[in-house]
């Protein structure tokens, strides 16, 4: 008995030593901040140009008239007026009339080019929300140190920020080593079929591949990552797939005073409950890719837990599942978004349907999700089909994961750190939960990343597609400087 106690004591001591050792070694990455290239800009003038661009309503909406062509024509003319040297130096191709593909020829065409992306279109503003805006969403107002309006965050600041940077570089006499391409789609908010997808196909036909591709996606966040007080620059290395399935059922119907045992609403409700009660399996890899960068800045207790995932994995899983954002990161998520059945309170509906939206985690596919839904519901009365038909433009598999050890990722990371100039900032890779235009380009480069130099705190997240969308003048200056620095840095690899 004494030997057993000694053995157990030694085992516990060894376990504690392993935990302590791994925790002490679990430290934040220390990256030397490089000196920034000389950069000068009239921030107020740049803000005024963005404000004027916001006044052009390049809105896309899901309707028979998806967008107003005249608005995009006016927007293109504005870009020509604002950036004359860029339009004189770069070659511009228009695809499907409104999608813009620029090429800036480099001095060494044997080097692989880079591709910078953003989109011209913005989402509409519901009529009932107009009165809640501090300044009208398309007024392009500059006040209190901010530029206000739809598109400041998503994502005309990206389009104009890239062009501002290139205009300055050309005026400074800079020529990139490698070719620089710019892709500005015009219908990202409704699927990107005529814009980004068509641009990608044009590049594919010309057999052009890239050293790296950078689209919108992550931002510099503060107070958003639980347990981390310091700012975190989140760089998307992949994005989840998208699928909406329609569940439909037909029954005999009848009078509500004599309900049968097979009611369409009940059958559909049971099916959705089955999906909720049996979520798709969790995969911690996607979350740990991000957490291994930020957890070393957490409290000692949390550091000990994340430094020893081999021991605490069940606990980590339960904690991540308790967070809405992290639960969506570790698995394919599902959300019922539409339910249709019935026409009168005393009539049993003869049919019903529900739409369930899935965001597919890397490692799964559209087909594996369909199999999971069918086997989980396990009810032959329910027909399962793609919402919007087989050709639904939004349906997509998750993108491949780009490397965090590539020179391209390091280049983007170093450019962020240089412009932010903040030793407390952590640059961390993560999985983008939504969809971006870059999903059409993943076969054109192994290095596809998603980041825009927006600074967002917790309350700012609601501004994207929301009321009072705005960006500070200082933040917009940083956005321009980031692209400026990135293009210079990309000439050095």
C-alpha cells in the first residue's frame, strides 16, 4: 500500500512538473517591429476623397435589379479623377462592365505577382433604420474625427485605401519588383458571381498565379477576445463554407379541431430539434490555431490549460462550446433562418418548409453536411434540398488553410506590426466565419489571407452592415499606410 502511495505521489509530482514546464514555455511570440518606410499623406484630404466616394450609392441588393449601373459608372469616374497617376501607370481591365482588374507592372516579371482585393458594392440601408443614423448613411459626413457612412468599414476604405497608397508610391517614383494586381468586384454582397468569380476566371485563363492574395476579413480587435486585454490583429487563413438546405414536408392537413398525428409543423420542428440535439463533431484544431497565439497573454491559469491541451482537451472543448463565436469556430454551425407553414389559425397546413443555414468548417464539405443532416433527421417524410436550387451562388465548400509559416504570412504580419507600432499587439491567424470574394481565388495561390486594417472594439462590431457605420480619420490613414508598407515589403521577398 505504501509503495502505491509513493508511486501515485511521484506520478502527481511528475504531472505537475510537466504542466509547470509547458506553461512556463508557453510565451507570446516576440516579433521585432521593423522601421516603417517614409510615409506622408494629407489625412484630411484622403478622408474627403473617401467621404465623396461614400456618396455614390454602389448598393447591391437581392432583387431582380441587383444594382444600379449608373452608380458604378459614376464611382469609376471618381476613381479616375482622384488617382490620375494610378490610372496612367496601371493597366485597367473591366470585366462584366463593372468589375475592375488593375495590373501594375513590376521591374522583375520572373517574380510571382501579388493580388490585393476589396469590393466596390455596399449593402442597402433599410428604410426603417434611416432615422436612427447620426448622419445619413450616404451623406459622406466628416465629423468628430470620423468619416461616417455605408462602406467605411465594408469596404470602400479598402478600395480607396489601396489606390491612395499606390498613388503616393507612384508620385514617390517607386516601381514594384513584382507585378501588383488589384481586383475590385462589384457584387460581393450578393455572391460575387459577375465580379470576383469572373475576375478569377480571367486570371485562370491567362494562367496567372500569385505569391499571395490579400482580401478583407480580419481586423485589429481590442476587448473582443475573452481574457486578452491587448489588441489582436486577426488574419484570416481560411474561411468556412456556406450551405442553406430546405426541409419540406407534405401532410393531409384538415381542421384544427381534429388534429392528426402527423402535422407538418410538428414533423419539421422535430427535425430541427434533432439537429440541435446532435451538433456536428467539434474539431479543436481550428480554434487552437488562433488560441496558441493569444492564450499566452491570458492569466496564468488559462495559460496552463491551453499549454497542456493533451490533458485539458475535454475542459477546453466545453468552454469553447459555451462561447457563441468559438463554438462556431470549432464545428460546422447550423441555424434555422426561415419557417413557412399554415395560412389560418384553425387550419392544419398541408405542407411546410424550413430553411437551415450551415457554415461549414474546414475538414468538412457540402456533401458531408448533407449526409449528416439526412442521417440525423432520419425521417423519410422530409425532403432535403438546396435552398435556391442546385445553382445557389452562395453555396461553397470551406477554403483551404493557408500556411502561418510562409514568408507571405510573415510579410503581412510584419507590415501590420510596422504600421501599428505597438509592442502589445499580437498578430494571430484565425478562421473567417463569413464568406469573402477570395474564395474564388484559392487555386491561384497557396497563400490567401484576409485582413483589413480596421480597428474594432466590441461595440464596433455592430457597425459593419449596421447603423452609424464609420471609421476614424486616423484609422483610415493607417489603412492607407498598411497597403503602402505591404507593397514596399512585397518587393523585398
